[in-house]
C-alpha cells in the first residue's frame, strides 16, 4: 500500500472516530478499522513517541561494550557480539538474580567519563532513531567512586545526553536514581549532586532496587530535601511488592510517578486514589514479562488502569539487556491487549503531559507532537 493512500485511509477512520486496530482489514466496520500488522507498525514507527522510564545501565549497546573492552583492559571472555549478547541479554526462564548478573561484564563502561559520554549519547541516538521525541533517562551515579566520583558520572552522562539532543530531533532530561540498599548518608550525597545539576538537565530523583527488604519510607528525609529544592519524584514500586509499597512511595516520598505500579490493581481503592491524584504509572510490559513479574502480556493491566483514569505510559526499562525497542512495546500492547492506535497516541501524549518539564516546555513540546502525529 502506498503511504499516501494509507494515510488517507487512516485519516478517514479518524474522522469517523473509528479506533484503528490490528486485525484482518476485511473485518473493518463502523466500530473499528483493522489494519494488518505491518501497516499498523508503520503508523507506530511514524508516531512521535515519549519514553519516561529507561535506565542508562540497561541501554548500553553490546557492540560498544565489545569495542571498548580492549581499550580499558576488560576481558569479556567472548569471541564476538552474538556471544556477548547471549551473556548480557535476558533469556526466557531467567529470573531477577540472573538479571542483576547481566551488568557484571561491562561495569568498566561507568568508570570513565569518555565511555559514559558515549553510551549516554548512543542511548539518546537509539531512541531518536525510532521516533522518540522526548525522553527522561535515568542513571544511578554511584559506581566505583575511586575511579569516578558521583559528580563525574553525572557530568559525563549530561554531556553525552545534551550532545545527542543537539544532533537529533529529540529532547531529554535526566533522572538521578538511588538504590534502595544505600545507607541514608550516601543517598543524601546523591540527592545533593542531583540538586546541584537542576539547571543542567536533572529533573528528578528516583528510587530503585530491592523493594522487598528496603521500604521507601527509609528515604523520606532524602526525598523531602530533594522536593524542597525543586526536584520531582518518581519511585519504583508495585513490581516485586504489592499496593503497600505504592502507598509508601506516595505517602513517605510524595511520588508524582510510580515506576511500574504493576500490582496496583490488587487494591481497587488505591487504583481510584492514584487516578484521583493523577499519579502516573511508568509501565514497562516486556521488562515485567522477562523477569517473570507477569506470565505473559495477554492480561497486562495497563489498559485496565488507563480505563479507570490512571495516567499510564509505556517504556522499555532496560532496552539492550531486554533486547527491546519502544516500537516493539507499543506493538506488543496493540497485539496482546488490543490497544488501538489512538490509545497508543494518548499514552505517548501522556508522556509529555506527565513529564517533569516546566509547563511552558510541555506546551511547546505538545504542539510539536501534534505537528508530527500522522492522525492529528
Ligand atoms: Zn526501572
């Protein structure tokens, strides 16, 4: 199908307020217009997209690891990129412990400003190439401090990120991530370093890691300080633990967004409360599937939460460790959960409206989003 005729078909469906879905085109009726998978994918690729939950540590290209290892004296013990991918990518049947080991071969990347600048640049480049126009990336800056300080990590990541934004039609901001296992003193040092870089692209503080043994309430003081200095707050919660962990993130740390929030639905009253407050869920479908937090994506709760008024977004979480793309995640939600093109567009737009940008920046980006959208 020629793209112009194709877009015309799509626009007709939009004018008739028909949801556009994946399916047999001959089934199209007044209720929905169906497109085959390939045609639907073209529209998802064209769609201006946003990504709010993506870790630099999980977004390092295997090719870059292989190329840089000899320079820094790292022995990967592999003969080529395919072998390296088998080592660092999640495979079906592996679990959370396997996931944590995936990062071991390339920790050296985070010890040097020049390699950090490069992987940060390439992460933004990967997103821009698949049509992401706005991204909030995150990094945990506590690496090997004897090699590179917290300040050194953040400065290098910001430099790579800003350079990529100058070279590609994408905007990005940085979220600084704390690990739940940190002592309070260390978490506060990270928070101070994040606050000091607000004018240079840092917008928020995040909490990640072992949700089971380290409750968010432990970090109340750190998040109170960050908020008092103007940083936003997002907290990983409701992935390994149930609604009680989400309540802690909201009440102790005043989270404006929740990373994952997968298990929110176990408490229907909390679903209503999260919707009422407009707290956004940064959902990462295949990430949840690959670490066995969900069995498959058929009953993935994103659409149920969305229909109950909870703002939801879609992200890759760790794109190279999980071998994912954002287009692939949008397609998975369309194929497995029946989301329409228009619902995916709303989710993309939610990524701007619930971003940690200033209101004027959101308005400017939203008008760019509308110009780029094939159905607006
Ligand atoms: Zn995450």
